């Protein structure tokens, strides 16, 4: 379909073509009008450009997709991140970053794209209404060191993705196990340790498990060794591999080496027979005879060469 270029908007279209704009906002049109010396209303100009087929409609109010002349008609580019780009163009300093499956696809890891893209937002930032339905939001904050920019899109890097993965937030568990087992997941171990500095013990255990499941046992061991020293049996903490004291109730007697992800299964608190388990203890203990959910890395589990999707779903969230 042929598109018309009228004389009043010719200079504006030329400037947008030269600058390579993908998203056009009202403020952007106003600045271009000042550059080319055109007077008038930016919103009225946006209406004319949209009517002539130079701007495409988006759900984000006040933003449009610029359709350059190199396309054979008024057709969208099909970029699945257009609404995400529009939010960054409308809000200067918006803290939204691509996360989970979206980050894995940009990094070239995920081989399957899910129906909804994922962004990570802090707890005090509202989820845009224009992205509801087509996007999914997770409330996870990764330090700026774990964020990178790919094709103009802020996203989690390899280290940020490794630290930020949660079983409740990563829906493509089968795909996660697939790309995680293809080759050892190479990361900057020092950066991972810095990202985990303010993280919980569950996050450190989860990160070490993912690294070990991918075959990068050296990095997993460094994360475990950098953790706090092991407590006495009954603490439920991850036991360090360099601990020379065998855990109580260990099947191997006289052994001085303990697996990097071995979890002490002794009860945290003594209780009288028949009394209910505390809620926190029920989440951390592994009792196959009473609870269906088991912690990954538990010594009672069978050792697999590659991570199973059910094991990834049972990671501490």
C-alpha cells in the first residue's frame, strides 16, 4: 500500500528515518519539530502520521511505532518487545528489566518462546496497564551489576539470570532443564558472589544447585565455600564441602568429605511425639514418608546427570 508524504511532514519523516527511531512519543515529535523548524501541535502531527501510515498503534498511550519507508507498506515490525520499549520511552528512568524466560531468550539460551514475556519490577513500582494480559511481572530486584543491555533492551545478564531464577517465576521449567544441561553454564563467579552478597540462604543454595546441575561444579563449590560455616547437625543449613566433621546420621562412616549440597536432615527442634511440625520446619525438612515435596540436593534423592524438571520446580523459592 502506497503511503503519502505531504510537504509539511516530509522533513519530520526524514529526520525520524535518519535517527532510526523505533518508538515515537509526543515529546519526541515535539523535539523533532523544533529541529526542523515546524510549528503546530505534536499530538495533531501524530494523528496525521498515523492516518498516512507512518505510525503504528500501540497499547501504551502517547507512544507509537514508527514504520520506516523501507517496509513495503504500513506493516508492523513484529517486535514482541514494542510495549516494553514504549514504556521506557514514555518514562525516563523506568526500572523495568526483562527477566526469566525473556532474558534467557535474549541471551540465546532458551529455545522456546512462551506466550507472555516477563519483566522484573521492584515492589514499589506499579505494573503498567498497557502490558497486562500480554506480559507477566515478577517482583525481583537484581543489582545493576547483573543487568545488561541487548539491542537497546535492559535485561538480566547471565549472572543476573542465574541468581534471579525462581521456580515460581520461571514457567518454562522443561526448557530451563534443557538449556541448563547442554553445557556447563559459564559465569563470572566473583560477580555471582557479589550479587549474592545480600541474598538469602535459599538464593545461594538455589544458585549453587543450578551451577552444579549444569556441570559447572567448580563455581558451585566456590559459592558453597563462600557461605557461612556449617552449623551443628539439626540446623538445616547447607554443609560446606571442606568441613572435616561428618554429619550426624551420615550413611558413610569415617568420611571427611561431604557433598556440596548435602542438607542436614536432623530435626531443628526437639519435639514431643505426636506434636505438629512447625511451619518453617515443614518447608525445610525432607521427609519422604510424610511430605510429597522434597528438597533438591537431599541425600535421599537419586543423583541424576542432568536436572529433572520436577527437581527444578522444587527449588527453594
